[in-house]
C-alpha cells in the first residue's frame, strides 16, 4: 500500500488488534442499570406493609420525635404545646432513651426560615443526630 503500512490486519493476520471491544462495557452498564432499578424501587417503597400482631404486654417505643412550629410561632413536641425549655428537656429525655431517635421537623408555610433553623439547632444541641423534614404531599 502506498504511503505506509496499515496497522489493521484481517482476522487471519498477526498484526495488533486495534478494535475496541465494547462487550465488557455493555455488561458493566447493564449491571449498573439493574442495581439502580432495584435500589430505586426500594427507595419508593422502603418498608413492607404488614399487619403486626397485638400484644397486651408490649410497650410503645418511639423511634421518631415530632417537632412542629405553628403559624403563630408556638412549639409542639409530639403534638402537645411546649415551651422551648420544656421541649429541650423532652428531647434530651427521648435521646437518652433512644440515641438513634429521628426528629421530624415541620413548620407552617408562614413561619420564618430563621425560626425553623432555630428549632433544628435546639434538636441538634439536645443530641438528635437524624432529621427529616415534615411535608405534605402535593396533589
């Protein structure tokens, strides 16, 4: 061939292989896609719905702590109105009983952002390490 030799050889040749083998790439991408699909379905449906049996001797164990600020600025802990000092004491007690307790913090739309951040600080300083934001699903 004029101008130089080609590095590409026919299948019977002994030259270097310069084609890219995309089969391993496709395999890896498909495995990642399957992993993504499985984990996405677990995120959408995080728990298994089951009707648990009733027991007379069972105790209620709180795994969440509901902290709410109303439109007029009142603080509620687990649905009951509390002062800031009472809330701090209740949160500390709940953290001592269950160090992995999660605080669900909700506030009215009219509440100032600074008040919501202050409530998060109260929970953090009282020992809560896990947080969730309470929202309402839009229709």
